[in-house]
C-alpha cells in the first residue's frame, strides 16, 4: 500500500489531466495522500454557469469559461505567493487546458474577447515537473459520468466529449513543457484497485523526463 506519505517525493508539482469522466480528480486525491502533499482542485461545482452550459452550450459558454479562468488564475496566484518548492503539490488541472476549452466552446468573437482578458491577466503559471495525461474511450467516459451521478453532468452529450477527446489528443501531441506520462485509463481503477494504483504509482515515481506511455495490465493479463 502506498497511501501513507512516502519519505521523499520525486516531484514537487504534479498535474493530472484528461477529459471529463476519466478520473483525474480521484487520482489526484490519491496521489496527494501518497505524497503527503497539498491538493489543488479546480472545483468545477462552484461555477454557477456550468449547469446552464451543459444544458444550452451556446448560451453560457463565455460566462462559464471566464469564471473558470478567473478561478484558476486566483488559485495559481496563491501558489506563486508561496514558495512552489516549499511543499509538494498535486493538481487536477493544467492552466493551458483553459484555452483548450475556450477554443472548443467559444465562437470566434467570444474567443477573441477571451484572449484579450487572458492577455491582460498576465498569468505567470507555475510549470509542473510532471503531467499525467489520462485517456479513455468516449463510451467509458459516458459510463463513468453516469455512474458518479453529478446532476449537471448528465446533460453532457457524446458529440461534445468526442470533440473534447480530439482537442486533448492534439494538445498533448505537441506538449513539451513538462515530462509527460500518458496513461491508458480505460480499464484500470486507480481508486478502488490497489494493484492498479500501485503499478501506476511506481511509474510516477520513476518518471523523470521526456514522454512515456503507460498501458496497465488488464485483469485477464494478471
């Protein structure tokens, strides 16, 4: 078991990313317990426009995105006010994904306004020293979204998830800012299955540089 804090964490700032329903927040929570670290969550449920966006995307896209931008910027400013290397931190979002969602959900005029706001904020976001990118097929995402039962998420449509998957794939295909661990999360359960988690945890501890792909053993292969 690796849920008790380890003696020395190999990374100071870890980010877990991936599309809605892939399990990034649950994994971030467990990693934070293992490393005895501070947990930074995007707290989507606090966004008062999110349910309206999932019901009627075009009517609330800009409000939803600007709220997330201000929320995330405020969190990262709090980090900057303290020594980033003073403690280990695990987050369930990468600030870069804010622009990914903005480009996906906003029309050209709205995106131009969003870009102006983004530029004026002069964001100096800390760079992670490890990003974990979780992948899973859309059918798996839909099943997990339904299973966790968050009311406003039940309005999410398949088409939106498919476009989101493609946007994430393009983004991380070109991502070079941090070491990147790409994980096939389709069949693994990193929360309830200790063996799944321990095997991934070993990969996280060993990961130092570059780009690596991790495909967990399936139950049949064990």
